[in-house]
């Protein structure tokens, strides 16, 4: 006689035999270096294509002057405060650091020359571009990206208008105009910060500071730094608008585009600064 079948275990007992800890999720492999390089080259090509569309749209009427003035107010005037604060304190910190090094060699009298030359030729324009670029570049990416995910950019195309002319051109022109002004403000206020530290801690009067700085400063030093700023403004605006126009995925995509735009703008500014410095030195412009 066959033995009776064993009763099956209750469902609660079977559930208790399952492992209580879930297996770890599979690790997401990072994209290979070839994929990242290909993506970077593709984005450079898209930025170049967007630049060509902007140049062509700039030659067609209307000239978008009201939109450009509005962007100049939004990008330039509202950035003066952050430029002022950062420039003054950067000038103070630079003075303390250079004075600490020059004091050991008896070169305290050279502090004004070193500070002013460094600020006018390099630190003023570059730091202003990086700081302001993080603000206005991310703002452009977020604003244009929000318009893209809500189909406002498609509506502009449906009405027969060009998004490159309506959205990108005013921002590019405004950024290229306001960046030299912000850089000049940064140079002036950074020098004021250096004068304050020299007068209060190193017994260098403001008159002596200005006289010593002007003895070594020539107009080409100022122009070499100022000539970089329109390029910085173009990079900030075109990269910010590029990431905005490529935004997909709703609000999460807007945040991702904003973060990527800040990183790309900072890297592009530093690379272009190096290339322009080498170019100016090779043609004798900044000597």
C-alpha cells in the first residue's frame, strides 16, 4: 500500500523559508571612454551648428533689440553684486598670499605691481567668467530647458519663427556685451580690496600703491584681459542655450541639463583662457 502523501507546508511557512535579504542590485557599468569621447565630440558639433544658426539669424530682421536689452539687464545688472563681493575678497586674499611670499625676500614693495598685473591680465576676467557663468549659464539652461519640455520651443517653430533667433541670439549678444563691463568692474574692485589690505596691514599708502601699480601697468595688459571676455560671454550663452534646447524628461531633465551646463561652461572657459593666452603671447599682444 502506498504511503499517503505528505501534507504540503502552509503558505506562511513557505514564505518564512525565503531569504529575508534581497540580493544586491546589479551594478550599472560606467560608459566606456570611447562613448564619452564620442558624446563630447557630438556636443561640440551641435554647439558649432547652433552657432552657425545664430550667425545666420543675426543677419535677418527683426534685430530683437528689446529682447537683447532685457537679457542685458537680467545677465549683467543682476550679476553686479556677486561680482563686487567676490572681486573685493579675492583681491584681499591675493594680497595676503603674495605678501606672505614676497615678505621673506624683502619684496613687499612689489606687492602692488604683482597684484594689479595678475588681476588685470588673468584673474579678473577668468574668475568673473567662471562665477558669472555658473549663475547665468545655469539660468539659461533652466529657462530654455523648461520651455523645451513644456513644448514652447515647438510652438515657436509651429508659428514659423526660429528658436535660434528668438531665444539664443538675444542671450548670446547680451552676454558678449555685459562680460567686458563686469570684468572691468571686477578689476577695479579687486584693486580696491588689495589697497585696503596694503594700507591696513603692510603700511603701503593708497597713493604709493597706485603709483607703483601704474609704473608697471601698460594699456596692453588691460586690453589682453578685456579681449577674452566677449569669448567667455559667447561660451556661457551658447553652451547654456545648447543644453537647454537638448533638455528632455520633464523637471528632472531640467535639473540634469542645468548641472551639466555649469560643468561644461567652467571647463570651456578655462580651456579657452589657456588658448587665448598662448595666442596673445605668440603675437606679442600681452607682452
